[in-house]
């Protein structure tokens, strides 16, 4: 049986990782997402203990989904922040309303609003980064979810330690390790009852799929998934570099005025001839980058449609992507734009694009 990691060793390990990965520095202000659950409580405690010169702001996001549990969680996080001499903020978001307006799942709406609220706090406090408590177990679950949904190599490389302003210091640590840490330090935490609801895909993966794979196919499935993710991350870094070089040869961002509501201040234009000369693997990645640059999350089916648009469609053809994003083929190539802004929209691209 594996011996639990002593708390001091775990703090040293996380502190060394923060330095090695250049995630934060002493003196930085860090927004820490803390739900009151074991992972995020451990994250806040480890950060405050491992980096005493770090200014941490614990932020609790009330999604409005579990009113019977929210009060206890808020008080626990508030008390822990006070004990650790960290700041504390509570933000309420209306997930149900957003889900209905955007016609998205509760999970997706909660995630979007949560990160928006954390970024708002980062700007308010002029923070360096936002720390979230994703663990190695979360990484394994995320890989299976992305595989089920049809993700490409980039998605299957998993979550990164650093993605823009988001950092994940616990990404190589197991939930079991964090629970041992909390127990050894006698640190209380809350249990989110929604983690047992199988209406959410992530919960079904955690509660049903992973245990089934462990029992019937591979007892070390989590470790296998994590090893695969690390291999793909290295390969992804190389392909990303190649994609960036190709991107500058085939794509350009064109500033627009006025800027449609909630949209990027530019369109993206692809040169069809130069694009078609790229390797098929790079073509897919260039199209993915176009979508990401325009604030959209591309799916395999959409990338396939975009490839058909570039290779076979006639001038004037277009594809309707998510939330009003359009890919329109003209004589020079393909233009990615939001004709009326980032919103549900049934019409086509205006003729002047």
C-alpha cells in the first residue's frame, strides 16, 4: 500500500513546481477559485503555506444551484481565508438563466460563468493569475470526456499547468493525496452533493465509466491516460510550432469597425491556394486556430465541413458555426466573421464581407 505523502513534502513539491513551471512568483497577487470542496481547500492551504509572500484572494462562486449547501460552504471558505490571512470574495451567478438564454447545458453555462467571474476578480485585484484545483484524477476524466465528444490531438493532450491566465498547480496530484493532506492537517472541507448526480456527463465518467474500465480492462487506466496525455503534450508543442509558422503564411486578421456586440475586433481571412498546399494535419489545426481566435470551440464535424468549404465549395458558400460565427467563401479565400455579433443568428453573411 502506498504511503501518504507527508504535508511538508507535498508543499515543497508544489512550491518547486510553481517555480519550475514559472506559474507565479513571490509578491504576485493570485485569485484562487475555492468551492469549499477538498481539492480547492487543499489548493488554497498549500499555496498560502508554500508561498508565504504570495497574496491570495479566495473567491467563492455561488452558481445558485444548491441553496441548501451554499451557506456552509461560504462560511468554511471565509473562515479558512481569514485563518490563512488571505482575502475573500463571494460572487453569485445565474447559471439557470444563462443556460436557457444560450441553450447550453448546465455544466457548460456554470463553467463559462465561473471563469468569467474569476477573471473579473483578477482584473479588479490586478492579479497575476487564476489558480484552479484540477487534479490528476480530473485530468483522466477530462481525457475520456474529450474522447467521447470527439476531440483531436490538442484536446487529448489534456489540461495544461498554464493556459493564459489560468494555472493548475495540482494537476499531477491525486485526490487521494490531497485528502491525506487535509486529514493530516485537520483541515475541514465540504462535500458537493451534485458530484453524485448522474445527470452530468463528468459524474457518469467518474462514477461509472472509469471504475468499469479499471475493473474489466486496465487496473491502472488513470495512470495510462495521464501518460498518454503527457506524450501528446510534447507532440502537441511541436505541432503547435509548425502550425504557427503555417498560420502566418495562410491567414491574416483584419481589423473591423464598428465591432459587432461581444465579438472579436477582427475577421480572419484564409488564402485558399496557400491553405490547400499545407499538409492535411496542419490544415485541420489552422482551422481549429481560426475558430479559437474567433472565440468558438470547434468540433470534429465542423472542421470537416470547413475543409469541404475550402477544397470543394463554390464562391458564396458558407457554414454556420456556433453563436453566430460564419465561415464565408469569397474569391480570395474564406472569411471567418460574426455578421451581427456573438449571438444566435439565422441569416447569412452580408455581401460586403
